[in-house]
């Protein structure tokens, strides 16, 4: 019996080990797109996602204020940066599969599921690229403590698909567009070709993930007859717990469909 797409999503969410989680994620993405290409799409199905995804015993998860500061000019600091990126990418895998499983009450076109399966597949690739970089430097994912707050946005928006789209791809992932060029430059100065190549892949593909968020946010607003910009500002102020911090990568944000009036007003407390 074939698994439904939501069964697949829950299986990924319930897999703890990072390499195993991302292998299963890529396997299920291939199955979904294989069935779509054959003209026999898999059932969306019904499945209950966990409140929190399974996680390996390591890394130790700390409150953000307790995560040690990174010194990018040192080899140890660059390893810490890579470790933080791996942690973000693994959380992104779960966030995208959770998007697929979490909101069955909201009827969406199959293209919605295509976009988030593709995003989950790419985030799985990103995690493994960064893990390869860590291992090439004698480290591994789990060797350092990590940010405990990564899943908070998912918990806060578990009952609100518009809120999820606003906060996860359109705020958190858009932030990646702002900071990744600087990280690439850190590894360029260190002449780390492997890390540069991995980060350039991530930078190119994250634009698409942010764009999917913008696309489906605007779709849902349009279907409900809502003006997207004030709705977005209201949702981010409700669910995101601090002002946004410039500088912003306005060019890449524009490519992803997020105009300046969606984020500059959020730089000041409400």
C-alpha cells in the first residue's frame, strides 16, 4: 500500500537522526514527483504531525542567549558557523514537511504541495552539503550546542497557515537571503572552496523557498479578498517576537516577491 503524502511528511518528522531524516525526505520527495510525472499523484491523505519533530541526542539545545558567540576569523569560529547553518537547514526540512502535514483543513492546489516537497528536498540536500563540510574539517553536526528556539515559529503558527507562511519563509528564510552573502565572504577569505560552493547552492535555492511563501501567502489573501500587506504586518507582529533588523537584501527579496513595504515597517516595535 502506497503511503500518502502526509504519511510521508509525518515519517520524516518522526525520524531523529539528521542524515537518516534527510535521506528519507529525499526518498519521499522522489516518490512524490515520480508519481506526479507519471500522472498518478499520490493521495494527500490524513496524518497527525507531532507537536515537535524527533531530534538526535546531540546537539545540546540552548536558549539563544546561551549559545556561545562565534569568532569567524578563526577555524573554530568557521566550524561554529557551519554547525549553526546545518542546524537551520535540518529545522527547515522539518518546517517544510510540517507545512505539508499541518493544515489539511485548508484546501490547496497540488502546486502548493509540489513547492513544499521541492523545498524540503533542497533543504535536505543543503543539510548534507554542510555536514560534509563539517566532516571535512574534523567535526560533525551535534559536536556543538545549538539554538533551542528554532521550532518556536512552528509552534506559534500551528493553527494559522497564513501566519506560518508569513513567519517561516517570508521572515526567517528571507533573513537567510540577507546574511548568506556575508558568510560566503568569510569562507572566501579563508579559501574554503567546499564551504563556498555549498553556501552558493543554498543562497541560490533559498530565493525559491521565500518565493513559495510569498506566492501562497498572496494566493490565500486573494482567495479571501484580503490586502496582503497589512495582513502580513499584523501576522508578523503577532507571531514574531522582535523587530526585523536591517540591512536587507532588497534585490533578492524582490526576486522572491517581497517588496520593501512588507519589511521596513517591521524594523520598529509595534
